[in-house]
C-alpha cells in the first residue's frame, strides 16, 4: 500500500512535470549548434553522477546539486524536468536493488528515503528552473521595456527634430531668432536665425560685447543701460527695445528685441534669454505707407468748395490689401464761366506709384479745366498727356461732368468709367447714360464724345469708382442694382450721411479695391444768401461766382447782375485791404431779396485803416455808381456796408 502511494507521489512530483513540459516545448527555442553538444554533455554527466552517487556508498550526494542547477540554468524547465526524472529513475532502480544509499534499509525506510530523495531532487530542480525562468522573464521584460523605451526615444527624437526644423523654418520665415546668455560665464547661444539676422556664419564666435558692437552708437547705450539695470536691480522684466545694427557688409537692419532675466537662488541674475526679430522690411513698408498716405491726402482735396446752389460730400476708403494709398480720386473745380466740374477717376493699381499717377492726372484735369476748354477737350488733352508720359502702359478711367448752375445742364464725358447715379427729390434713381470711351492713356486716338442731361433743383448726383459696386462674389450688374436700391432708400438723408450709408451697406470689410464717392446736391435757390470768406484777395473770384449763381437763380438780368457782383467784390476788397493785415480776419456777406430789389451787406470786424498810397480811394465811388444806395457804418466792432439795387420784375426763386 505504501509503495503505491509513493508511486503516485513520484508521478506527481517527477513524471507529471516532465509530461507538462512536453506540452510547452514549442514555447522554448530548440537547441542548435553548441547548445546541442552542451545538452548531450549535460545528459552524460547527469547519468554518470546519478549512477555514481546512488550505487556507491560514498557521501557524494552534493555533486548532484551543481548538475541540477546546470540543467535548470541553461535549459530552464525543459532541462530541469527531464533531469529530475532521470535522477528519480536511477534512485528507484537503486532502491529496488537495495544498492548504495538504500542498502540495509527496511522496506519502510527504503520507501521514505526514496520519496524524500525524489521530492528533494524534483523540488530542487523546479526551484532552480523557477529562479532562472523568473530571471529570464525579468530580463525579457527589461529588454522589451528597453526596446520600447528606445523606440519611444527614437520617436520623440524624430518628433523633436521635426519640431526643431519647423521652429527653424518658422524663425526664418518670421525673421525671428532666439538667444541665451549665461551672465556668469559669458557664454552666448544663438539660434540659426540670429546668425542670419546679423549676417554671420553659424560657427562665428559670439559674445555679449560682440553683439552690442553691432548696434549703432545711439542705440548701443540703451541696450547696455537695460542690461546693467536688470543686473544691478535684479529685475526679471527687461523693457522691449527697437534698435538698429550695422552688419559687417555695411547694411543696416532694424531689430525688435524682447528679453527677460532668470534669477538664481540668491536673486541675482544668472541668465538672460530673449528673442530678436528683424523688422527692417516691416518698418520700410510702414514708411512707404506713411509716404503714400501723405501723398494721397496731399493730392485729394483738403475740403470741397462751398458753392451757392450746390453742396458736396465725398468719401475715400483705401483697399485693405496692400498699401493704404491708391489711384482713386475725385475733385470739384470752379470753372471760369461759372460752371462746376465734378471729376472722379481710377488709376490702375495701388500704392505710391498709383497715387503719383493720380496726382498727375488730377492736376492736369484741373489745369486744362481752368483754361476754359470744353469737357471733351479737357479729357482728350489728359489722355494725350498720359500717353506721352507712359507710352500706353498706364490706364486711367475717368468721368468728367460739368454742371451749369444757371441752366442745370450737365455735360458729361466718360472715359471707361461707371456712369453717375442721379437721385431726384421724389425718390427716383437712374444712371445717366452717356457714350463710354476707352480709358485714358492707352495707345489710341479716337475723340471723346459729350452728352448732356437736364437736372433739376433738389436732385443729387453720385459719382463713384468701381470699388463701390464691383465685388468678387457678385456680378457688376448686381452691384449696380444694389447701389441703386440703397441710394433710393437714402434719398431723404443729408448728402454727407448718404455717402456714409453707401459705404457701410455696399463695401465689405475685406474690400480688395479702393473706393471713392463724390456726391453733389443741386440746392434750390434760397431767399437769403450768407457767405463767409477769409480776408484773402484770392477768395474774391469764388465770391463773385457764388453771388452770380444766386442772382441767376432769382432771374436777375445779366446787366443788373454784373453791377451787383462788381459792387459786392469791391466792397469785400475794401474790407480786406483797409480792415486787416495780410492773412488776418474774415469778411461776411449777406444778400437778400426784398420787394423789387436786392440788398447786399458786407461786414468785417477789423479796424479801418487809411489807403497805403494816394492812388487809391476809387472803390466806394464805383460801388455807389453800381448800386442805388449805399450806407457805410464804422464802429469799434468793425465796418458795415449796406447796398441796395432795384431790379425790375424781380421774381424770387
């Protein structure tokens, strides 16, 4: 009965592990090469040692432990289980033959010794195999972890390399470099862009003193003062600074620097880090933009004329893209014959060049207009001038419109420009049709044609450039209809408010073209006229024109109008000469229609002075000749001259 139990224990401890090992043999590498020889040698040694220690009476059981350890260490469980089985088989054979270790033992002692021996061998083998297996698993886990870590490091290194490349590319694109300065050691580290900004090779030695030497003398002191203040006062925040440097090749660059100090544990400045951006091109663009803006403002009218019978408003909005200046312009010109020319145009392109061409065209239009030429001649001469200057390589569109305030006729010449919009007092809106010629400046010599439209008091003319109606997302026809609709809804607005509404409703925030608007309203003639002019003889011409328009609106005959205009002009000239010095004061003129006559009052606020030479004093007699009555009043607050002229069959407005 005991042998059977012992046999089951042997099977559990020795045979079962061997059989289980056979099921997992595929999980272990098959011995190859020297490993096969080692396995054969291990088997031979194991058999020999087992036979020797179990057959002889020598106390050499300890020799079995190194062999079992060898099997477990080199071959793990696939080596330990067969080794334990071989030793167990030899022990069983020795026990059956009562040899060696089992000689002279009773049956019970024999069984106990055999079971103890087999259990010890099996457990020792399994213990060695378990230790080795755990070690190998730990090693494999460590190797896998190391491989995973290496893979992660490679991945992170690649990502960091990509980030560094992108950072270098972004720094190059933005002309932004970074730096680091160890204050204690004096070591300065620069990014590649810093070398490019300063025009140095990447291997050039850099020190703080060398960096400061790049700055121009007037900026060098500011840099040194900022750094010294940060070190002495232990400041972390260093003021931003814009400065200029002179590179070794003599070129000058404008840089914008930001920096901060990194303190040590005791609060002293240990390091400084910062960035430097090359803003040379930006500052140059800003300078060009300022020049273009100044040029644009200087070439456009500072203010529109204050005319009797017509009021004006204008807007100019530069394109958002590119330079703020452009080629759009407008002008209002008082013509020698009393007419008023409304001009609007568009030079192809943007920026300083377009603004320069615009200035030339505007001055040419004004010069030819003041010579008194008809509208078609003015436009034709401007075309010839542009063609001679730019040899057909510059294109300008222009609408030239002359309004006669006495007849309210509008004479138009269109050189490739959008037609003007006419708003009547009743709320209607129509585009004034006229022959459209080719733009100015092209290589052609066809004559420009005039067209005439009859206007009415209370109507409003809206002249505009194509930036108001031409958008990328809509057709030009739709843009014209949108303008007509918005203008129709805004007929009752003040003329200046009308221009504002057109811009807000029609021009998108991201407009890519300049926009110019010139609006003129034909005001009905009023019973009273009030004018205020500077004490400048040059303003008398405009004064005469305004009075002429007002008198024409009241159907005053030409002979009566000429006398009234002459008297009014002489009265204002006297005020300018006798009441003020050069460039001082102003003169007020009021005119009124009463029963059967015209009353003109001229006032100044100066102190009356005698004539500067003896060949003067003819102004007042001339005035008295032209007018039916004159009342001259002098006082401490100024001088007033009240004049009246009876006009037969006078009608008011």
